[in-house]
C-alpha cells in the first residue's frame, strides 16, 4: 500500500459516520488551496498545525481562574484544553461524529486567551478599541498571527468551531445560538463548559473557597458529589439526549442538535450561576486580580506609547498600534507579563505573584 492511499482510506471510512457528521472530503476548504496530504485528512492536518504552534505551547503558563497558585495541581489553559478535547472526543465518538474535527477545534479554542484568565480578558476588553473577546482572538491567532504572520490556513469548519465556542452567562444551549454550527462545533462548545465547571470546582475546593457540600443540593442530587461522577453524568446525558445526531432513526427532516435532558441542563445552569456568584466574581475582586489588571493596564499603555517595544513579529501587517499591543499582550503568559512589567516598572506586582514570577 502506497502512502498516498492512506488519506483516501481514512476519508472512505468517514462514510460510516452519522449522516449529520462533517466529512473532511466535503469540507468547505481553506482560504488558500493546498495540495492534500497523502497521510492525513484536512481536519487531521489542522489538528497537527494547531498542536505545533507557539500559541499552543504558551497555554501551559496561562492560568485558568486562580492566578499564581502555590500548588502544582491547579488547572491551566493547557490542562483545560486537553480536558475539553478528551470530553469532546468521547461525545463525538459515541454519536458517530467526526472525532478529528472535534479534536482540532478543541485544541485551538483557547489559543487567543489572555494571561491572568478571565480577569485578563475583561481588562483588555476595557482597554482595546472595539473591545476584546478571547474566541475572536483565537481565530485571529490561527488566521493572522501564527506562522510568521501568514496564519495556519485552516479549514472553514475548524475556524467556525474556534470562534463559536464562547458562551454567554445563562442558558447557553439555546438553539438560536448554535443552530448554524456543525454538530462537532456544538460538541466542543458544550464540552468546554463541562470541563471548566468541574475543574474549577476542584480548584475552588483546593483553594479552600468551597467544600463539596457547599454546592446546591439540587445540583448534587442530579450530577453527583464527585468530580468523575459529575462528568460522567453530564457526558452520558449529552449522548442520550443527542442520540438523533447519530442518524440511527434515519436521516431526513430537520437536522438534530447537541442537547441535554431538561433535568441535567437545569442542574448545569444552576451550577454555572453558583460558580459565578461564589467563585468567579470573588476571585476577580481579589488582590491578585487587582494587580493583574494593573499590570495589563500598564503594559497596554507602555506598548501603545512605545510602539517599538512590540516585537517585530507583530509588525508584519499594516495595523494600528493598539492592535499590535493587544496581540502582543494577549499572547503573553502570566509569567512573562509579570516579568516584563517588573522589568519596566520594578515593584508593580507588589510581590503577590510568587507562583508565576
């Protein structure tokens, strides 16, 4: 068997997927046509391109919720990304959807996240003209910033999934928000919430902000009282409620959507609101978050006031000074942002970032 036949064999095997699944052979393609790989489908190729980016490597030093943790076991953007990928692939496999597309979207969905978690995103959103959204920045990373300013030239399906994963507070399973998405993008969107809610609970308990018994009783009755139990209940429920996505009942009619049962969906939404009230908002008002805002505000002012301080790699396109500053700062790790700010203004961190300095 010749190597050039491998991709064709993989694409032929995609024929057994759900009739509603995305297929690499039927992709809307790339903005710039490329000769197909002999070994990999286009979705597999996209996954590999994302995996080898500098932006992906930096995720290991970007914190999720808790900034500068002293323990080694708090979630980072990298561990979160890997958990999203694992959960999304499990759901996609169970529903006969395209696992390669799900994996590519999962690995790329947080590439544009700022240092210092959501506090960083909120701060840049207030500073940048036009605001800042990490999902839009993730798309910018893969379309513009990586590969020496040429972008990764990913397929339309992967780019759609990356930019569409972000969710508003409230019921994010509203079909009006997801009907236009591929089923694979819908899977990642939900897997993202399943992953972060559960590891954020674990981190909050580790930080002694919560105990398991503090979670609402209505949530514990439905989802369980352990990390693994909650994930299992949520994932199993998604598969059961989304079974029509397999096409097992026969293709035809309106395309089904990724769903949850009313009972589990209600518990998940209650849990999200609980976490906003008892974890996310309190953390965002803490001393480290205040210092993080100060650091990012200073760096933005410095980079816009001293454009030459922004590395040459961000000058490859004729764009406003403010955009270059945002791209540079958004790409920083927590560690780098603290070190650079301390170099430019010694003492600015107030010694509260021992875990990242």
